[in-house]
C-alpha cells in the first residue's frame, strides 16, 4: 500500500502497474484530490487508458481541511472559501468519457451491494476504470446528504435498452444531475490499453527481468 | 608539434550547422584524433545564428578554445560575427556567389558551394557537404574516411551518393584553387573510440545499470535522454513514458521504483521545480530514485539553449523538511557514464533520491572516449527483503536499524505486505503522529547519510600536490580548468586544480585540507553568486580567496580562466570580482551580440 501525495495517486499507480502488470492496481482519491489537484493526471490517465482502477470518494467538499468547497460542489454551495457560493462544478463522468476512459461508472455509498459490484467490474475491466462514488460527508456537507441522494439516484441497470457502449448516450447520462442522478456503468468499451503496446512487457513484468550490464555492449558500438 | 586544430561551422538555424559539425567530428574521430565539439544555438527552429566548434587534437581534450583555424560559414552573419576570431593562417570557407561585398579579410576563401552541388551532385541541397569536402582538403585529410562516415550517416543509397559527390567536388575545388598553406592532418591511428555527448553517456550508464523505467517531460537540454531511452526500449526491454507534466514524471518513476524497478527521470531546472514535491515523497517513503537535472541559465525560462551551473544550491535544499539525498555533478562525458551507472546503486542501497547535475554544455558537447568497459559496471541492489531472513508476516518496510536502512520488500513478489506513507509513519509504514515514532523515523532517515558518506571519494586533483594557487571547480568545468592549469604552469605559475563531482554528501575534510595548503584559492563557476563557494563556506567554515564567475550562458574556455586567474593574482585583498577577460585574448563578448547589431 502506497499512500501518495494529495492529487498524485494516479502517476505512482501507473508506474507500479508498468513495473509489474501482474499487480492489481487501484488508486483511491477524494474529489478534490482527483478532480482538482490531480485533474491533469486524471485526464491523461484516462486518455492513455492505463490499466488501473480509480475509486474516487466524492463528497463534494474538502472534509479533512474542514469544509471548503471542492471542484464538484454544487453551484451556490456556501463555504468559508466560497462565501458567494461555489461556481460551475466539474462533471467527472463526462470529463472521463471525453478524455478517453474505457470504463466510467458512478456508485453510491448508500447502496453498498451495488457499489461493490461496480468496483469488481472496474477491477476486472482491462483499461482505465473510474468509479465515482457519491459518499455524503455528514460533518461538512449538509446539502448532498444520504436523504438528498436517495431521492435522486436511479440505477441504469433497471433502465431498459441503455447501451453503455454508446458514447453519445453515455454523455447524455453524464449530464444528468439534479433531480435525477444515474448510477451504475455509464460507459464501457474495450479500447487499446496503454500497457499492451509496450514491447518490454511482452517478455514479462519489468521487475522480474534480468539486470545485465553487458546488454549495453551493442549500444556502445553505435557510437564508434 | 602537438595537434590542436579548430573548426567552426556557422549558419542560421535550419541550415544544417549541427550536422556538418557532427560529420566533421566523426571524420576526425575515425582517424584516431581526440575530439571536443560544442553546439551554440538559439532557442528557435529557423533563423538566428548557430555555430558548432570542433576541436581536433592528438591528446585528450576537455574544452573548447577561442581561435578558429577553419570556419565554414553557411551565411553572411557567420563571417561578420566570427572573422575576428580567426587564427593566423585561418581560412573562412564561404559561398562567394551568394555572399557578396563581404570585405577583404585575408582569411576568406570563396567556393561556389551551391553551383558545385548542383553541377556535380545534382542538387544544391548538398552544398554544405561541398564545404565539408573543401575543409578536409585544406588539411589534406583522408577523404575516404569522410565518405565512409557519410554512408553511415545517410545510409547506403542516393542521398549518400549525392553527398559523396558533393564532398568530392568541394575537395577537388579546394585542392585546385586554394593558394594558402595547406596544413597536414593525416589520420593518426585506427583506434576505435566512441564519439558521444553527455546525454548519451548518461543514457548508456542508466541502461548498463539496469534502469528499466523512465518517465519524463521534454525540456532542453534533457529531452534527448528520454528520446534515446524510447528508441532503445524495445531492444533493451525498458519502458519510457512521456508523462503529461513533470509532476507526473517524477511520481510515475517513484511508483515504478516502489514496485521494484530501477527508475529515473530527467529534466532541467524549471522541470525540477515541479518535481520538488515528488522529491520529498521519495525521501519520506525511502523510495530509490535517480533524477537528472540538466542545468541551463535561469531563473524561469532563462536561456533555454545555453549553459549554466545555477541549480547547485537549489537541488541541495529542494523540498521542505530534512531528509537525505545525494548530489553528483559529472566532470565530463566519460564521468557521466560511470556516475549514472553508480547512481542507481546509491539510490537502492541507501533508499533515497540521487540527483545528477549536468548542464547544457556537458549534455550536448561531443567528446571521444575509450569504449566503456561494461565489466566494470557493478550492480548493488542494497538490502532486499528475503523470506529466508525474515518472516513475511513480521515485515516492516521502515524497520528502525542501526544503519538506518530497512530491508526493502517489493510488493507482490512475496507474502510481505509493503506499506509506506507520505505522512509520517511508524515502522510498519502506517500513518502515525506519535512523537516517539516520528523522532525515530527522522533519525533513521538521516542516519543513512553517514553510511553514504563512506562511499564519497576524494575530489580530483590535477597538478602538483602543493601549489600557491588552487583552482576549484565542480561539474562540467573540469576540462577547461584542467587546461587552464596547463597554460599557467607553462608560464611558471605554481598552481593546481581541485575538482568536485560529488557535492552531497560533501567531502568537507578533503576540501578544507586543500584550502589550508594553498595560499590562494579561486572557485570557478558558471553562475552569478559562486554557489560552490557558499557550500564550501557552510561545510568547512573557510572562505576562498576569490571567485571567477561566468553567467552569460556560455561555457568557460581555458584561456578565459587563465586570464582571469592572472588578473586575480595581481590584485590585493579578498574582494570578490567579476571576471572581465582581456579583449585580445577572448572574443567572448562578441559571441552574444545579436546579428542585427553587427551592421
């Protein structure tokens, strides 16, 4: 277990996965960490479709630092750093989809069974899997409460004919927020995985490969 | 008479200055000569003024020098900017059909480069090679060697054939038309040496040491390292990830290293600024890491394609809090290979970040080097966890030990659970705020530095053991100071050199001893404030007599250093003085005038 810096679990997760693809690599963040401080890493990890799973505990607030607004706070959310109300929030689902993520799901901490299943599917999926987890912060977020969510979330699985491989349909679902909030697998597609196109990994994990200085001999000749 | 012959190729960006310079260097290296070749170019893709110097000698060379014997001027600016640098008997090859009314400098030798290219080789695009052939004729060099080099460079085929025809045309023309004295530079041996620059040496050192993972973001002058690693990734079974930014670059390398692979990243000062946060992550999680900082003039964007030694104090202190690191600054191309290969051992043995400081001058200058003896590259992975020595269920990543080094288990390769944290942690690696645990971990980490200190060698010395004056330098100034000592000793000066390539842990005793022996000591640095001088003061308590500083983005030359030392020698007192070279010795001040201002 590697507890990394705020905003930075994704890059070390990528490094570890490439060093040893036999490892199951799961990165865990909060919403500020993933969509604020780590926003750039999030976009590019999705774009390159690295084979890691990203669990984001999204409570729409910065809890540990005691209640400031986060990138996903609803419009108008009043906090000490947003006395006039938070502005337009990041939409992590649509952001993940357009960035190129191959598995984009949203879960709810109030439905652990459903969430567990999503996490399992994300882990077994080959490619970048985002599970944005709606997880109320009972201390600092009095707007997006368990009650608030229960009134709004609905499962995509119970919607007939929803095709999660249809990007346009997925983007439409991604934009649904407010009165109705879809949870489940919003987008899923088998796409080229970054690690698959690294010839070095075809021989096995980097970590178990031999270190042999003599292998550089042929390179020296190129400079003579 | 020892051979010390200087070529220069000048032109606009995009004209092929670097290619011509490289081919010249290669041709003479093949003839057994020692080479030192640097690149001076602007931060632009077209236009401006670029030049490359190729210094050819029959003994090892470690620096460039001012005077030019043959200048291949691919445009007018090159003539106007460099004609006062020509040595006696020097020749300026230029295309008189394109550059007219250039004055009557005795060095000028006009060759119809484009006409010959079109007539003899079918295309004016090879006019540079016409000049190349002509230059070789003026020194009576073996043209077959150049032809071989051209075939290797372009690959067998029409392009190589066209270039060979062009080179022949230039050679014949010069032989027939040149009225001046022909120097004779014949091949001197068939010894096969490598011709490479600092970036290439570092890449080779990393590969030889078993570096299997590199993540980086392009930044001059370090980008060629990531490009070389990418080019060799399939053949050598390694991975190079072009990260989205330098923050990702260092963090990816840390993740790969945590998972058990030798990993590195490379950047320049501004990129290292972004990596500073990650540096501390490596420090507190005790994750081995090698970071190359190719210095260039700062702060901020500074001079992107030029050289400086301005990051020393920065990398020594970067990040908040106290934790151990190593800082090494190779002296030359050969040193860069060995320092890099050894850096991975240090990183893994002591489980800390190792920063290698190079600079644009070292990164991009070519030198001839005897082929590296790969049998001398040792691999030491340090204290690795083994289930034979320890129960996996009892494994603690940050176990407190006498040396401060904890056995390192690699995640997933055994039943040991490997936990670490960027927060302060206990021996198991779990977050803790306990005062006692905190104290133990801080002390443990710092203790590792005492072990690392045993590995530091004494700084290099050159010249007599005891001398009146000692010149002190670090990193890429090695060659220039070395040669300056030769120049001054020939004049009867009592002088030697102390040169540091290991900066942290600092060899305080050796430096203090050297300072107590010499009457005068001058630190020679490519920065504005004398960063090594400050380090010497903090670590030994001693002041140096003076500082010779250059921070115009250009490297020192031996003559410049020698002149500065002569000036220092006549003044009294301990005043710090900036070095102003005398104009009849050095044309340095002319080098950075913008072409427009010449008219």
